[in-house]
């Protein structure tokens, strides 16, 4: 009874009237395997070059999506590295301050830098320090700190602190820096 309701497909395929139609093979050139693998390699290297982690412009910067911790008005810590921000100088804090007014102004500069970082997207770019050759990153150059330029939403934090009276412009030469301002007034 099952064979009456359901036709037997096996017998049908073998029958003379069922012939599978042959489709002509498309005309395409045969590509040697080594060319195909070279193409795949070029695609891979292009993707690797364009990825943000290996892009040379990104290697120079610390990055936008990193956590930046304020040490004082002109020093920050990011990815376990300490950066001295260049282009400006803020008053010294703690035992390095020469008077109480300098210490108070240093606290204001530190607080303002923290406020700027909280308000926008920070971007920290590592730059060359004004030190003797081959001393960058050692105690002989910026007390072991690296140098960097910090912007928040595209605005330089040093320029903001200078305009608010919390920092002074501080431009270094190739291998040395000028004397720092006396924040105590004498």
C-alpha cells in the first residue's frame, strides 16, 4: 500500500525517461592557487595596517579611550605611565611649594584639570621631551616622566589653564627648559 501512495524515486531515477540535464560549465579562467593565496595575504596585510591598534598615527598617541588620572596641574598618569604635559607650567604642590599661596593655586589648577577631563573626551599624545639625547624616560629627564600634549574635545588644556591664570606658558628648547616662575611673588 505504501508503494502505491508514495512513488519509488529510486526506480524513477534509473528509468530511461529520467536523464539529469547537464549544465554547461561556466567559462572562467583557472587561477593558480599561489595567486589566490597572494590576494588573501594582501587583504590580510591591508586589514592589519588599517586596524587602529597598528596604525602608526595611533601608536604615537596614548589614545582617546584610556583612563587619565590627574597627578597635579601639569602631570597625568595613563596606562601606568606618568606624563609631564608640555607647553605650560602650574604651581608646585605639597612640599615642593615655596609658600601657602602657591600650594593653594596648585590645588586650584589640579582641580580645574580634573574638571576639564570630566567634562569632555580627553586625547593624550606623547611628544618628545626637551632632554639630553637618550635620557628620555630616565630620572635625568623630567624625573622619569614622559612628555605629552593633552586636549579635551580638541581644546588644549594648557591654553585653558593659562587663560584662567592657573598656569604660565612654559616653552622648552631642544634640550633644556627656562627657569620656572616664582608663584610666591618675590
